[in-house]
């Protein structure tokens, strides 16, 4: 997985030194409340270490789960993911043919434009490597993430039950270099 840089950010692979940040991020209800069918907060540093290990295991030329950090001081600010999205259906859910983009930022950095900046760079990365489209799904009540999708130029497709066995607001970005 390669590093991705923007004007203010470095998106890089996760490191063991990020475990405390991951625990801080995902143990907050304000972050977790829209994630998953049954949102829950992370309960231990051990769980954070396991999550970082899973993040580190993603080694793919296109897909990734990046630590979003500030260039100026290396401080982690969140997570940016680009990965196959599971179709709704029987458990365990199977990957669909679509790839999703998503972000989880620490509340200290909400409103900074970091989510849009990081996601825009990852979309460019995805399209430069041949993906024709990328989807984003949000909890229908997650207006902040829907605003990021709109800032990215993603097209709103309404509510969908196609992924995660959940009703989600669906957004789609198409590769601008591929004819419609």
C-alpha cells in the first residue's frame, strides 16, 4: 500500500505506534454512532491493537485502509478506506463488485476539510489505477458524511439496501476518464 499525499495530509499505512490513537478514535460514541448495523464503541486497547493489525494486513495496489496524518507534525487525524463493499445477503456477507470509500475522523479535526481532502486524493488514486466507479454509503442520518460525498462530486442515488444488510444513503463517483 502506497503513501498518498495532499497539500496538508499524508495518508500512510498504520503502525503499532497508532494503537492509542485508534483506541481514542473508535472508543468515542460520537464517532461510532453511525458505523455498522449495531454501533458500539471500542472497549479496550487490545481491541485497538487487533484493529491496527487488520488495517496493516491490507496490502493491495489499489485498495487500502490508511492512517490520515497531518504533514506538518505527523499527528494522526483519522482513517480513510478504499475496499470492496459487501453485498447484502446471508452472513457472512460476500464482497460485491463495487469498491467503497469511507472515512472516520477524530472529532478534534471535524470541520477542517481533512475528510474531503483525503477522500479526494484516494478517489484520484482509485481512478488512476483503473477503477471505473467508487461508492460511498452512509447511515441516512449522517448528514456530515453526506456533505463530504457531495463536496467530492459524488452523485446521490437515494436510499439503498444493496450493501451491509442495511438501509444506507448511496453515493457514486465515476471515473472521469471513462466514457459514460
